[in-house]
C-alpha cells in the first residue's frame, strides 16, 4: 500500500447537502472518439475530469487533433491534421493498451482514414470482456483484421466500408457505438439489429445526426444508417452520469444522510429510481430535475409477488446496468430483508465482497456471479478496515461502505476510483464526509 494512492475515511457520520453529478464517463468516451469523424470543429460540454477520459483526450492530441479547453468541462476538437503515422508508434501502442476506451477509436479511424490499430486494451479486471462484437460487425462492413502475436495488437484496414445487415450477438454498448461510427460514412445502408439502446447510444446518434449523419430508429434496438460522404462539426452536451447518480442514492441510504442530487436528467434514468425505491425500499422524491433523498433510519428490501426472496439482476437497457450492481450490493448490507444479487455479465465483479464481509456484512458468495445479502437492519454497523479498490465500481462501493462504517478505513489503489469519479473526495467533503487523500 502506498500513501500516494490512498483514501483515509472516518465513517459513521451523516452527510447533508447537494451533489451535482458529473458528465457521463461512458458517453464521453464515445462522443470524444466521434470527433475523429470530421475535419470541422466539434464542441463538447459537460466532459468529466476523470482519468479515463483525460487519457483519451491525450491520445487524440498525440494523433494531431487540435484540442482546446474552453472551461472546466468544455473542449473543442478539430481533427483536420491527424497524423496516421502516429498509429504505428510505440507510444501509441503503450497509451491505448492502458485504456479500454481506446477501442472506440477504431470505428471513426476506419470510416475516415481506412485503417486503425488496436493493442489489446486495458480497463477493469472484472472478467472476460470480449471484443468479438466490435470485430464481427466491422468485418461485415468490409474491415479486415490482422492480429500480431509479437505486438499483441490488431491492425484493421478497410479500403471502402459498405453498408450491411448486422445482427449483433450481444447488445454491446461500445460495440454498437463503434459499428455506428463506422457505418455513418459507409456506402449504402447499414441495419444494426439487437443494438444497444442506452441513453448514451441515443446521445451518440443525436450527435452524429447533428453532424449530418442519417440514423433512424434511435432509442430502439433496430438502427438503420444511410451512409453519407462527409460529416460536419457540431455542439454536444453530455448527459449526467446515471451510474454516479445511483451511487449517490446508495450513499445517502447507507449513511442515513439527507442528500439532493441536482440536475439529474431524471427522464433519462430509466429504471434506476424504481430500483432503489421499489426494490430496495429507499425513500426518494423527484423534484423537477432533482432527486431528494431524505434521512431514513430504515429501508426494507421488497419481495416478489408470491413472497419469495427478491433477485436483482443486471440486464441490457432498459434493465439494470451491471455497473450498478456493486452499489446495489453494498446498499443492501444495512437494509431490512435479504436479496440475491445476480451479476450475469462479468465473472470477477463480485469478488470484492470479501472486504465487506471483513467489515461485518452478512453476505454469502454463491459463485462468481451470485451473492446473497442478508441485511443487518442497522443492528450492528459496519466496521472500518484496510482494503484495496479492485475496479471503478467496486471501489466506489467500498468507499460508500467506509463512509457508513464505524471507525477508520484505509482504501488503497484509489486511482481505480479516480478513473470514473471526478474529484470524489472533495465533493463528498463538501457535504460533511471525513475523507482524506494522502
């Protein structure tokens, strides 16, 4: 454990105040990559100041994209002088290999410059994260993939992308985004069936259409793309991060705090308010575009209609995002009742529960995908321990647990949290959290 990468948290305090969610990380990675599709200026606002997004912006700068920061969350991008030779450099291989979001540059580079290069990308170590969906879709559009074992990287080329019927084997968000960004400049019509339809994909479609693309079916799992010859510039504002909003709701409940989440774009949150209110029993009130969570001493997990124990499972939109399951699990530890948390997508994402068990939570890890949480109903608080953040979402779940626990917790490896949560320590300090970054 190193001090440079550590939070020290004194828990057991009730928080009170307002939190403004950051821009959505998952949308930002797509939208910034889409700036490569045009040689005209693209202005993007509400960009979160987090490690993964900043790394992608740095990669675009190194490619030759002209980038200017207008204010804290607004940038201009102009990709009129992209240096394709940079894609062959060792520096590019090293930087993109550390960022899973770099996979989103493939579609735009192929569409506009006819070639792309991708080392096996990094990201959270949460189990297998296949790229087959991206590759199969782009191959149907005419791309050729060559894998180099010595470089552990893919070289992708496409002299001319042509529209095709694409039936995606899974509703991958980044896969849908990559195929969309390639298809908008392909010849002819592309039909994408079983496409992801999350608000972030809808946002990407709206942005591309504002640049001159022709995409219909937005919001459904059947997208039709009529290819165009050229795209222009645009202005785009990124949505608030729904995963951070869910994290804040869980934080308020577990720490018995009164928190207002401001400017939450409530109409874009889908099932998230229902998940926390109806399934986990957390009181919340929609006030215009804000979410108010009152201080509550107890919240009770719901049951199925026949009275059996509730199962909460992740699913493609409009289901529950797998990225929220860590927060759901930690929130349930002090609820009244029991719940089976079923994380279907990634087989390593629940392995952080051993830290919660050490803190006093009652959890049975059934297998890599399922855990039964038996709520403590506040009969005994969690206790502070030393622990390490394994990935972005588990990291913030452990931080929420530490803020509710009695005593001192030390969380190392916090760069994992910083990859997805903007200045989280300062924002929580502003509403009364005792958290120190060493």
